C-alpha cells in the first residue's frame, strides 16, 4: 500500500492497486498505475487481439509513469491529457500504416489535488466513489449498450445480457482524435474511490463492490475485491485501484 502525508495539502491519501489475467485468459491486457506522490492513479484495459491490447495499455502506463508533480492542478491535468493524446496518435498512426495492427485501450484515471479530484476516462473502465452511505459510479461508459440505455432502447436488465455488451465507442487509439470525459468532485473526509476494468464490475455486484471498498483499508479492500472476482468465473482480465482520502 502506498501513502502520502503532506502537511501542505488539505487532504492526504492512501492507495493500493492490483491486476490479474483472471481465470481464463492466457495473458493480461490490463495495466494499472499508482503514483500517490503526484496524486495520479490509472487503470487501462487493452484490446485489439493477441499481444496488441497489452501493448496499448502498457503504452498508456509508460507515458504517464514519469510525470512530475505540478504546482497547479490545471498543469497536471493538461499534461495527463497531452500524454494520452500522444499515445492515441501513435496507436492510430501505427494502425493506419499497418505496422502494429489495430490496438487500443480504455483508460480511467483519477487525479488528486488539495481539496478536489478529477476523474478522466475513455471507454468502459470505471471510477466509483463511496461516500458515507452512498456508492456511485462517477464515470459513464462509452459503449453501444450505454448508448442504447440512454436512448431508452434497453432497460438495465436487458443490457446485462446484450450481445453488444463488450463493444465500446471510445478508446485511446480508436480514432484520429481522442475525446476524454472529465468529472470534477470536491473531496470529503474518508472518501473512497475505486478504479477498475470491466473484468471487475461485471464479476461483482454493486453491493459487493461497495462492501469490499468500505470494509477495510485500501490494501485489504483491493485484495478482497480481487479475491472475490477470482473466486468466480473471472473470464476476463481484472484490475482494481483503491484510493482513500482523509482530512487532517
């Protein structure tokens, strides 16, 4: 478990991260990044066939792992966006040239500042927030099923069984221009955030996600989430990052 305690910051945070290929897949196309020293956490879920998705997700993590802590929140946010745009350009160009095959990756990132956090995402990897008695999904999937839900063509129960469940409409490397969604939230004492790939939330119910996220410290919560997922079918790769915020 990683922790940051800095008297110059209003909030401090502790975090933990884990990833697994699951029980069926032969290799892991997920990648996670935990950089508490600068207030950045990332989950990326690669796609594009054998040995392609893991390249894309790894490129995202490698592009972000060397980032320095910025004094101004806007500078950190701009740099994350710029680095993701650069990865998108490389992946898209490679696909057009036929040198690396088609590959891409979802991304869900959390950036922490003094009293706020920003969620950034493309695709169907998610960010959840547990606060007091509430548990909410901060992100909104970029997927065909979500689009049909938004248009009233499907209900929630039908969406879980729809054959387009794994078809996403936005990803790093999926188009010439990368469009990222952002959500700014004010932090509160004991907020817990969960970043995860679809391999986790499709394996566990919201009730199970919430229970494991809030029942223990970040390290134990992360282990419990992974253990519960792997105890099931877990036919996909599975990743989780847990971050807890505290006010002195």
